[in-house]
């Protein structure tokens, strides 16, 4: 199942940056994200903002990340 860009955006609404993967995963969980996305976020290094999140997820997930990031 692919993770959609809009799903990531909704999951991270209200996130404070910079943030590490554990912080992002907690925010996503609080926002009702599914387990697949929460798990993908947990492993991210510290990121400076939403653009960094998408770049890191694209590197890690490749074709599993669907939609447009711009």
C-alpha cells in the first residue's frame, strides 16, 4: 500500500521543526495516521521541515510514496 503525500501532510499537521523520527511518529499517531506511516516516520533522522520529511520518506520508501510532493 502506497503512502500518499496528502496523508503525510495531514499526519504531521501541527508538528514543530526541527524534529526527529520519534517526534514525528508521535505527532502522526496523535493525528490518527495509520501504522504504516507511523512506522515509516519513526526511522527518520532529524529533519528541518516538511520538505525534508518528504525527501527522507522518498529515499526510504521509493515507489511506496505516492502522489506529488510539491
